[in-house]
C-alpha cells in the first residue's frame, strides 16, 4: 500500500521546465515551431511547458520524448495571470498620495518663490529735505540698516525654505518614479489567451522532450542580390529570405528553414458514388416557379455591452495615473495583422449560417390533387441532423433554416411509392421550390422510349436547356475560379433563359457548383508558395537566427553561389546612346529556385532591380544588369537624293547609316547592335534595303536589323546598311511608329 501511494504522488508531481525555441520552419503564411527541453525523470512525472500565445493551432500540437515514454498530454486554454487586486489597489493609493504631496510641495515652492521675488524689489530711498504733503515719510539714513537687515534675514529664510522644498520634491519624484515603474509592469500587460501543454512522462534518467506546433502570423519573401564581375564574366548570387512574424513569441537563436510548401491541415480523398440508371418516375412537365415571398427573420440583436470587470477598471486607473505622472507610457501593442485565408477549410472557421429554405407541393400523379401528411425528410452532409416536416392540407411543405449544401429529399406516405429527389444544390440565403408527384402503389403505365435527349433532366432539380454546337461556341467564356479560360454551362441560364435548340442537342445542367465546404486556395502572389511555381522547396539558414515578434523584417542569408555567365551589351543607337548590359546564363544551381525581387550590381555600383521567375536547373534565362556608361555608340546617316525615271519623274533618296562602337576595356567586347529601316504603308512609296555590311539578321515584317559582333580590346568596330526610298516627285512623306 505505501508503494502505491508513493507512485501516485510521483505521478502527480508537476515540474516546470524551460523549453526554448530550437527550430522554426517558416511557410508562406504560417510557421512550424519546435521547442526542446531536458527533463530529469524518476518514474511518472507531469511536466509543465511554457505557455503558448498567439494563433497556435491546438490540433497541431505534438509532444515527443527521447529516453522516456509520453503517456498523456493535456492541452487547455488559459489566460495569463490576472492583475493582483490587492497590489494594484496599494499602488493606486500610493500614486494618488504621491501626486497630492507633490502638488502641495510645488504650490509651497511657488509661494516662496513669489516672496523671494517681492523681497528683491525692496529698495530704501534717501530722505528729502521737504516732505510732500500726503506722502509717507521715507527712511532716513539711520533706518537703512534696519531695512537691510530685514531684507537679508527674510531672503535667507525664504531661500532655505526653497532648498528644503526642492529636496522634498526631488525625493517625492524619485519615489513616484519607482511606483510608476511598478505600475507600468503591473498594468501595462493585459492578460493574454494562450494554451497550456502538460505532458505526462514515464521513465528514468534524463530525457529530451520536443514540443511541435503550427502558428499563424509568420511569412517570408525570397530576395536575390546579383553582382556581376566584368573581369571574370561571373555573377555572384546571394539568395536570402525576408522573414517577419507576429506570433506573440520570439524566436531566439533558432535554426530557421524557409519553405515554399503550402501545408494543408485536411485533405479529402474523392470517393466515387454509386452510378445508377433507371426510371423512378414518369416525366411531368413543370412550369418555372415564381420567387417565394417568404422572408427570413431578422438577425438577433447584438449583445448588450457588459460592465467592465474589476481587473480592467484597476488597469485603466493605473494607466491614467502613469499618464498623469508625466512618465512616458508604452504604446499599446499593435493589433495582429489580418490573416490570409487558408487554402483549405479550417477547423476553427465560423460555421455557415442556416439561412436557406426548401419549399414545395406534393401532388398525386393519378388524381393531380394535393397529398396531405406526407413525411418530407431533408438530409445533407453539411447539416448536423435531418430535418423532417409534414405536408399540410394543400400538400405544401416548408423546410426553413437549412445550411447551404447539397440535399436529398425523401417523400413517404402510405399508399404511395417512396420518392427520393437527389442533388438539390441549396445556396446561402436562397429559397428553392421542389414540387413532386407521387405514384400510387397500383399505378401502372406504358413508357415509350424514344432515342432522343429529354428536354428536361428529370433526375435533377436544376433547370436545363438544349445546347447545339453553334450555340456552345457563342457562349461567354467563363472565368470562374477553377475553370480558367474554359466555357462552362453554368452561365447558360443567364445567356439564353428558356432557349432550346433541335432535339439532337446535348443536355447541359444549369447551376453546377462545387460543394459548399470547398474553398479555392487563396495565396498572395508575392508569397513564396506562388513564386515557387508549385514546387515544395526548403532552404535552411546558414546560421542560427533571431526573429522577434512584431519587430519588422529580418534578412536571413540562405546561400551564396558564383555562376558563369555570358555577358553581352545590347545597343540601340537609333533610340538611345546607352549600352544595356545583359547576362545570358543557364541555371547552374542543383535545385529549383523560386522567383523574387533581385538587386543588381555591376562591380560595386548598383545597376537597378529586376524580377526573377522560377529558375530550374539548366534552364536558360536572361538577367538585365543595367547600363554600361563606358560604351557609347555613334550613329551617322548620309542622305543623297536624285531624280530618276523617263516618263514619270520620281525622287529617289539613298540613306547610308553607319554605326561605330569603341571598346574601352582590355578584353574583347561582345555586342548586339540593333537598328531598323522604314517600311512603306503606301503603294506609291517604295522602300528597299540595298545592303548590310557585314551581313545582318533581318526581320522583314518589323524592319529590324541585328548584328552580333565582337570588338577587340581597345579597338573600334563599324557596321553599316543602305536603303532607298522612292516616291513621286514633290511628295512630302510622313512617318509614325
């Protein structure tokens, strides 16, 4: 029996341990955090881990142990320690007392300062020989000493009092400063909601405990720094990640990994439903229903504001006293950033509103009369329970306050065959009418099967129209999510309501929609999950990093490489005298690199910015590296005009264009020279390209020329081309681009 008691006490023993953040994997909109702790065990023991604050997903919490067995894990929501009421009231009393004493001391100091100023204005005057009637006699020389003694003694007494008051004020201010610091620590940190994780471990000796969880409010953005080294024709690539987080906890000296993956908390595998073909009811044409006049009840009024609790009142009083003391007040914590919508349905999302309605009328198929007391059952995967109602004397039924989703209606009545209507798509705040006719148990009829498509899809509650091939080409292209650039029959009811083609057309169902719980993934195009082009990549940081919560971005170096490049200079002398540096290369990295912003440098000089797309290993791509100010092309044009022709005189103008480029570098310079000749838009104007020296690549449709030349070190290179323009004599030509 004593052994059992000791084991029970050891199992209830609770020890608090430090579990710092050791590693973090940052995704596009969340982070996976790992905390590690060392625990000494002697049997079964409960371990209290640090509280988790912020937007931690409780379902993602995992506890593992090396050297021990995890027998139980308790996770419960808690708030931080409440404000100590007695200590807060004591501080409020002290602050109020100090404020009153300071006000009294300062008032006395002002009064004595006024007395000292008045004493300084006392000045005895000499006695005049003749006294003015009605004026008080002034001091004679014998009274000067008494007046001077009075002024000196009074001034000394007032100055001593002022010194005493200054000392008292200084002591009170020091004491007030201490109390203000206590009040700031006590009242400036409101309680926060968090999670408390308490695992129970069983083992002997030292064990390593690992706590893993997912939290929101973290993100990273890929960024590059590309530095061209002209002498070696290589580009130094520095790949980094701009990391920021507002998770409510600091990551200090943690191993960071930046990932482009988009983890999902839940993924459903599609399951094919049973596909049956058969005749369940005869075809009954039904006119289009009118809009239901029933209106949903107004929403419930908002709850009344609650009276402030004692904790909030005391905290507010403490902060007001801190402000009144003239001490700086810490700014309130910034509100948490808006969270990007998750790509999958989350467990903590607000449940959909039950604001939809199903109505209808049940008739007998043989008598066409309403059938009362029919049991109507509505079931849906989105509804917690089935809804059951009975039809009234007119055969009408109403199923209010339904959740949005796909419903199945079942109609049961004695003497009639059970009827099931499936695939009823009910959306939020909608009212749908579903009318049915029940077949009696003894009703028989002959059904003639005709080899043509039905006008109405009797197996669906959605309205259908016939669509021929020509009409399907004329419908608008549907740009809805999940069907980019494809035509969809979802828009047929809006394009041609009530339209019908020939009987041979295909039947298209209107109102198709994904399940109500499906959500299209919404990811910021600037986040790495989008910039990586669908690749799940992971980049560990080069060293341990510290990222503080709510303290802005931190640039985390990921890797540095040197890539060989082929540097060329593109010159457009007809448009600009600048030479544009362009690097042609193939992705030499061993893994796929996400796109992102890149800072460009040529040597030590900044050359601008660029936007990189996804770079696959071995994939060729181009890097714009700015302008080379040392290379300046020269373009000269020689014009010669003459008259030609025997019958009709025409003006013929020859244009000789010469391009010259000097190489200022001690190494060969690869250039691409671009120029163009004009194209005619009139039959009376003829433009002919006569020659190019050396031969150039021509684009006759655009009228462009391209020379690929290499200029030797410290030399010049020239190219030229000649074209003629022939037009009737006296014409004035115009040009446009």
